[in-house]
């Protein structure tokens, strides 16, 4: 039963994730030892999503990687000398062994260290047929736990037929102490299994296998562990072995090293540049260099801005050298980096057209809405930069991600903290609002970078956490006008009603006046399009009434599952485009997996309304598992898959680079799997054929759109100071009431699983 289910999974995966395996497209500019493109090595298959060494992990890795990718198997031996693929010599790390055999725990000395656990050597292959694979890394999904059996080395060959097979032997000395011979196993297996690479961190192991595989035998790769660790068979540190590559070359044709051997990090997680000379030195000694430790779902050096493609490129396409292979838990990202994004000039032709719209500038890398965040967004290739307009108490419009300065500046540590007030129209908590300070007071504040994933201990670019300064809307507009690459600006206006009624500040007028002052209204800039955005239709109606020169963008910030035709008709009356949130396109189950795709984009498109989607971030915790912790896969699925017209992003670089990637299909060609959009619901259906029971997102109706007109500007009086007036307090807008009946259609895939 297990095996047939697994097989079906793979068959269906192949159909759903359709695309064609392209031959290597990139030409001979590789600075590898051979001149060929670097090898993609899938550690335990696609172990970033599926249990390490499972059939689905191997099958999926093969499907979604570049042609020729190697599948990596950590070989362990059972009591009866069978070779299995499993990430550790202790089974309890990533399987159900503890539940199946609760009393089979033992203690062994492993390389001199007393170690407790369920060891493979205490189980026969037959014993293991009842044990199923689990995730080994707790931050990964447990949805695939307990389904897939442990595979032997031979199983992987017969079931998956790897194009290239890499066997890693981590513990030969330990098995030898237990009178089990890894070399005998490998030599006998090589009669039926095609082995392309054998790696090990033990020097003596290579002496045992030297010359025993014949002329076309596997390549031998020596694995370096931590620099201070002792190599168990020579009792030298890996660092000392590294100092004599000529010695390594006597028994191996390549080395496998952790990333830090080439690009070390300092204590603050920044790269220490320039890179070490290891790759050039090894190439000089005739050794290939493979690099381990590539995962998408862990913090990477700040230099990469949480973008795993940038990390790969710094190892394979840095202008000075390329490593010969990368060992990855997410081979789809390695494949795309090598085949789609390497050797791309910054001026490479755009392959796909959509708007890259910044969110508070490049706020993933600098404090939001500062001059530095905007400069970076422009430099990174944003098409549109955005200003969220706020008003100072003296009526100056400026850009700030929030009307409340307390979380986006150091204001809480200044004497202005006393101006904290309670404004129920804005928030149920106290805040220190922009309209309580003059512009010159605001200019004395230090902006702070936003850290939305602080709870995960993930912090953005700490070196620049207080860099840059806030700028006036007029400065923002001049900056944009000056740029040759921008096609537009997006000006977002919120809380206009409160500001008019209670603060006597007319933000609509302030924006229009500033546009006129900076030459946007009289055609002195024709190429920079102005878009005015609001979540309140009455604000956009007001803008339209006063000037027809500017485009208007209606933002629907609620999660919606559908949108009524009458709502779209209404929107068309005052808006030229619509912004929706990501989950209104791909709703999520338990925040972890995509359930389906809504028809919201399609319906808006039918009415000729472009759709921009918010908010794209690079941090893997911002994405559902479906996108493999890879922001490029996410962008691709929204742009090529759902057909959206713009991404609103805190990391414009990643979105702009995606546009130029050379794997995007033309009308005639289908993109390779690693650049194919992920079918919505694929993974949820794979594990859970029952529709999720949670309430679906509501339908957006015309009731949600229509608002009374903006009130007149009221001169600010002492009695209407913030915090004192509770009359007219507005409850935060609630989502529409209509419930969408759940209609998760079981896909072919899911129904096959029920067999
Ligand atoms: C399993 O082993 C890996 C690699 O050594 C480790 O990172 C992980 O935390 C372990 N998982 C469990 C559940 O012990
Ligand atoms: C391995 O074999 C040797 C010699 O036959 C024997 O002395 C030793 O006890 C065995 N060790 C184990 C762990 O079985
Ligand atoms: C290995 O070398 C270290 C330091 O050189 C020494 O302390 C240790 O005892 C040695 N271990 C063995 C097993 O020889
Ligand atoms: C490096 O290794 C080679 C080959 O084993 C050996 O001949 C040479 O003496 C070693 N050099 C040093 C400095 O240890
Ligand atoms: C390339 O090598 C040069 C000269 O060694 C060095 O200055 C530069 O930083 C290197 N660039 C990269 C990207 O490694
Ligand atoms: C890219 O294009 C810009 C403007 O067209 C030009 O100034 C720049 O030199 C080009 N860069 C490269 C690397 O070709
Ligand atoms: C501001 O930060 C505090 C503490 O970090 C947090 O509880 C609060 O939700 C934040 N407020 C906003 C508006 O982000
Ligand atoms: C516009 O560009 C010019 C020339 O690059 C520069 O001198 C000027 O300071 C820029 N103005 C603004 C507002 O950025
Ligand atoms: C447009 O207005 C700006 C600012 O008022 C002015 O400097 C500019 O000369 C005007 N351009 C035209 C073409 O009228
Ligand atoms: C939108 O503006 C109108 C005034 O034009 C106001 O009555 C309404 O409450 C506003 N809606 C929201 C959600 O703020």
C-alpha cells in the first residue's frame, strides 16, 4: 500500500508540476574546475519540504531540479548489513522508531563520544519495514510525517532512477567497530547501483575503497567538518588537513566544505569579504569544490537580504570563481539560481512585465520611508516607489510608514514621548502621532528599521537599523522625478477623515498642492505616473473630483474569498486599479499551506482593473510552505501563476531580478519546472484530502465599497485635541458578512490519494 501510494504521488506530481526538462541553457562562462555549470546536489532529496530521504523527497527533487542534478543519500548500515538512506546513524532523529520500538534505545561510543539513541545497527531491514520517516528539522512541516517508508540504496535506484547518485558515508569507523563493513556494502551495491560520487569525512575510508571500483567508478569527495573538529581516523583537525590540499588530492578528486570555509561570517552575521582563496587554491590543486549548508529556511548573512538566490550566486557567479557544486535541501532554488539567474547583467532584458512597487521604499533593508530606503528601491530596480503620506502638526505632508511614530522611530526615548495620546479613531492603544509634532521636531527623530519577525529572532540589516532620514512628500516627488528608471509613484492616503474633522488637516489638498508645486500637474514630468491609493473610496472620489490627472488605486485590505460583480462596478467608478492582500489570491490553511486560488484576480481583470498584491517579503516565515521558503518561487506563482499586475514589496531587488530571469517561458516555450508556478493546493491535497474546516474568507460586496463623502475640514479647536473626543469614534471597519460557501474541489491528485 505504502509503495503504490508513493508511486501515484510521483506520477501525479509529474503531471501537475508539468514543464519540460530543458537541457542546460547557460553557456560556458562557468569558472568551475571543468568549465561546466555547478552541480546541484539534493540532500536527502527535497528535504526542505518532505522527510529527508523519502521517496517523495527524492522524486520531487528530481522533478524540480536542473537536468543532471545529483540525489544525495546518507548511507547507514542495518544489523544485517543492508545499506539504507537515512540522515543520521540514530533513527530517532527523523523517524517513528520510538513509537514502533519504544524499548530499543542503546548507548554506543561514536568517535569517542558516548551517544544514546535508536541506532540503525540494532535493527534488521525487516524490523525497519514498520518504521516511517519524519521531518528531522522541527521548523519544517510535520504534515508529511509517518507516511513514507525507509528506503534502501537499491530502492532509490529502482524507484527514482537518479540521473546522478551521491552516497555520503559519515561513520565508516563506527560501523567498522561494530564489525559492519561499509566498503563491502558499497562494492557489492555498485554491481546493481550506479554510484557517481562517494563522500566521507574520514581519511582512512578512502584508503579502504581506493582502486576497488574500477576505472569508471565514482568520484571520491573528502568532506570537511568544523575547522576545529578532529578527523577521527588521523586525529588531525580539519583545519590542519585543509592546509595540505596536495595530500587530499592523493585520495580524493574533490572536497566538500561548509559555506563558511569560503565566505565566513562575522559575529553580526555579515560576510567577511573578500572571499577566502580556497576555491582558487583547490582548483589549482586539481580538486573540485562542493559546498554544503544551503537551506532556504534559516537565517543567512544579512548581505543577502534573506534572499537565498543571492546567496547561491555569491558562490557560483561572483566574477572570480565558481564552486563546482552546491549541497541543498531546496534544490529548486539552487537550480533556478544556476540556470535562470547566473551571468545576468543588470541590464538583461525584462522577460515579463509587471510593476515592482516598493513598500515604504526598500524597507526590508533600511528604515522605511527614509531617503536611503527610497534610493535603494530605485537602485534595485523598482518601477514605482511609494509614499505613505502623513501630516505633521504644522501641516507638512511627509512620508512615514505609520501615523504612529512610536514603533518606527526612537521617539519613545525622547522627551516627545510625553505627547502620547489615546485616539480611538486610530487605535485602541496609545500612540505618539505625527500630527502631534511639527516637521522640524520630526526631523530630529531617528528612524528605526521594521522588524516584523522579531518573534523568530530575525532582525533586518542591523548595521543600518537607524540609517537615513524622513523626507517631505515634495522631496520624495523630486527624487522620483529625477530618476530615469522609475515609471511611477504611489501615494497612499489614510485617516483623511479623522485628520480633517479632528486635526483641521486636509491631507487630500496637501497632496494635490505638492504635486502641483513639484511639476506633476502641468506635464513637466510626463513619464512618471502618479497613483493615489486609499482603502477609503471617498478619499479616491475626492481626488478624482479635484483632478483627473492622477490614477487612483483602491486598496482592499481585508482578506476576501470572492468579490461581487456589483462591487467591481462600484470600484470602477472611482479607481483605475486595485490592491489586494496575498491571501485574497491564495487563501491559507493554518497559515501553512495554500488551500486554493480565488477568482478575485480573474474577476477584476475581466473588468479591466489591474491587480497589485501586497505584501511581499523575503523572510521565509512570511511564506506558506508551498513556495519552498523561496521568495522568487512565491513571486513567480503570483505573477506567472495567478497573473497579477504588480507586487508590492519590501525587497524590490528580488522582484526586479525575477523579471530578468532567463527561464521564463516565451509564448512558444514552457518554463522548466524550477520556474513553473506552484499549483495552488498541491501540497494540502497531497496530505489532507478532507477540506479544511475553517471558515473561508468572506465575499467583498458593494456595501464594503460605498462610503459617505469626506467631511469638510474643521478648524482644530482645543476640545477636539486627540484623546479628548469620543464622539464620532469609528469602529474599525469590519469585513463583509457574506460567507462564501466552501467549495474546495478535490483535485485529481487528492482523489487518487483516497484509493
Ligand atoms: C536531527 O539532526 C539534525 C542534524 O544533525 C538536527 O539539526 C536536528 O535538530 C535533529 N532533529 C531532532 C528532532 O533531533
Ligand atoms: C567484532 O569482531 C571481533 C573479532 O571477530 C570481536 O572480537 C568483536 O567482539 C566484534 N565486535 C562486535 C561489536 O561485535
Ligand atoms: C587526538 O589529538 C588530541 C590533540 O592532539 C589529543 O588530545 C587526543 O588525545 C588525541 N586522540 C586520540 C584518540 O588519539
Ligand atoms: C602535503 O602532502 C603531500 C602528499 O601527501 C606530502 O608529500 C607533503 O609533504 C605534505 N606537505 C606538508 C607541508 O605537510
Ligand atoms: C575578486 O578578486 C579581487 C582580487 O583578489 C578582489 O579584490 C575582489 O574583492 C574579488 N571579488 C569578489 C566578488 O570576490
Ligand atoms: C546599463 O544601462 C545603463 C543605462 O542604459 C547604462 O548606463 C549602464 O552602463 C549599463 N550597464 C551595463 C553593465 O551595461
Ligand atoms: C509596537 O511595538 C510593540 C512592542 O514591540 C507592539 O506590541 C505593538 O503591536 C507595535 N505597534 C504597532 C502599531 O506596530
Ligand atoms: C537630481 O539629479 C541631479 C543629477 O544627478 C542631482 O544633482 C540632484 O541633486 C538630484 N535631485 C534630487 C532631488 O535628488
Ligand atoms: C510646471 O510647474 C512647475 C512648478 O510650478 C514649474 O517649475 C514648471 O516650469 C512648470 N512646467 C510647465 C511646462 O509649465
Ligand atoms: C471613509 O470616509 C468616510 C467619509 O468620507 C467615513 O465616513 C468612513 O468612516 C471612512 N471609512 C473608514 C473605514 O475609515
